[in-house]
């Protein structure tokens, strides 16, 4: 096909000099072998908006808030990023050959990204140019559909792109189940336009009868709830069914058993797992980076590092109620149109909680999200 003339657009770029502190951190982390990226990230300094100074004209198109760079497609191959290593390298699986090719990232793409770390992330669809040495260079990142983000040092950090569903894994043993955290994850999935399901893992440790209220609550809200145990095999057939053909991110606190579950679903994954520390009773963040794994049944799963706390990015107080879908029928009956359902008079949400129409547990999660105390 003859090359079309691509429109020119002006894009704002970060300065690509003078970020040496950050570069060094990442480089150091990378040289240390399997880069503990989440750890490296916590000491990272991200350049603020003021760093966006230069404007350049590039060939490309604007797609939503993303810029798609025009490249010579005849020399490029399409692939999917399995894993990003720092901000400059990643592993790409070729769409046609299935070969995994280590790639670097064109500097232009990194300067175009508002946060260099997320120029290329796991799950990205890319065009890369193969080089002679079995490696490649990423020339273009296609617009992202469903993204999973985490707030990190006051910035939104994209963890995985092109996700179709999130599996929220909670534990029925250690670490203890925290329904407000489930609700936070649900909100974050809804905000990213990704559907969600809940996995109640370590089901071997409890009597399932005691779980019925919890299962009923979330099922009624339309989320699949699957009690599982990799130890007994409970729930695994249903979980496999849920994952088939999807691109699913496993998310949840450290130690809930995300990697153990994935190994049970497909033993060839051989993911590292670890017992919960006896001393701290906390998981040890055994999984260090987000990585795409291909399922034999079709589709992908992404194991992610567990997190202690999920900070939501960019959700206004008044916006939270919209994500509590069962609140919606009651909201119009609050006296004040801008009611936050805290202590306002004649609040239909509070009345519905008192009358037992709405779950108190969900209302408490709502309060935590709006008031922001953790
Ligand atoms: N009793 C019981 N223990 C489980 C179950 N699933 C996982 N575990 C244990 O929980 C511990 C943590 O499991 P991991 O799979 O490493 O947890 P993770 O969620 O991947 O943790 P991070 O990678 O740190 O985020 C391990 O000791 C597992 O053996 C289960 O169904 N029942
Ligand atoms: Mg893990
Ligand atoms: Zn109200």
C-alpha cells in the first residue's frame, strides 16, 4: 500500500535532559538484575507538569488524549508488550511468529509520554522495528483501551494496558479480608472501564456458609464472586471459565495468593510465591512486576505485585456515589442535589441504609472513599 501522507500535529514534550536523578535510580535498579520496579518506583522522583516545556511537531494523529505516531509501517512488525523493564526496555511478543523479542523504546516515545515510566507498559499493542541483533525498537504504541493505574507519589502510574477485566483477589485467611478494599478496587475498575470479578481465595480456611452474605451482596451487584482454593482445587473450573479469552489482571493485597492461583490454573507459569511472613503477618511482595502470561485456553492473565493500599486517582468526592451502583435509585430522593450522604438532612441514602435497603458495609466503604480516612 502506498504510504499515506500523515497529518502533522504539535505535541508537548517533557524535557528529555535534566532528569538524571530518576534515570540513575531506574538504571541502578535494572542493573541489579530482576529490577524490583515497584521498590525502585517508591524512591523515584517524577518530573512535575512544569517539566512539560518543549513543543515539537511530529507526524501522527491524536486519538483521544493519546498521540499515535506515524511510522513507516512497511518496516515494522506488530506485537504485544509482555513486560516493561524500567522505562527503556521491554519484552515484546510478535503477533505473527509468537517470538519474544527484547526491545528498546524510541526516545521520542518516552519524551512524548507525560510520565516516562509509562511510555510503554505491559499489555501495550506496539509496532516495533526488528534490528539485526535479534532485538528491536518500539516505534509506536497503539491507543490503550482498558488501563489499570495506580497512584504513585501524586502521579497516575499506568500498570497494564488493554485489559478486559480485573479479578480482585481477597483472602479468607491471612491477610484478613477487607471489604472496603474490594470496593476500592471495584471503583478503580469501573473508572478504567473494565469489568470486575471477585475471587475469595483460601476458601479451605473457612466454612462457606459463613460467606453467603458477602457472596450474595456482590453477586446482587452483578459481580461474579468465586470462592477458590488452589489447595483443594475448589472454584478453579469456574475461574478458568471466567478467564478464557479475556485479558485479566489479578489484583489484590500481597499474600492473598494471586500467584499461587495462577500456578494452579496453569502450572507451567511457575510463578514465585512465598509464605506470609510470620513476623509481620504481611505478604512480602513476592511478585515484583506486572507480566502478561498466555493461557492455554486463550486469553491472557497478568500477575501484578500486591499492594498495601489502593489510592484512587482523580476521583472527586461527588463522583464516588456514581460508582456505587446500588445507590443510584435512591440518590434523586436526597433533599440536596449535591448531597454527599455524610450528615446532610433528609438524605435518602442514609435512610435506605437505616431501613436495610442498602448494605451498611458498602455505605461505610463509601464514607471512607469520600472522607478519605484510612
Ligand atoms: N491455606 C491457603 N493458603 C494459600 C492459598 N492460596 C495461597 N496460599 C498461600 O498464601 C501465601 C501467599 O501466596 P502468593 O501466591 O505468593 O501471594 P500473592 O498474592 O501472589 O502475593 P504477592 O506476590 O506478594 O502480591 C503462600 O504461602 C500460599 O501458599 C489457599 O487457597 N489456601
Ligand atoms: Mg505474587
Ligand atoms: Zn444523600
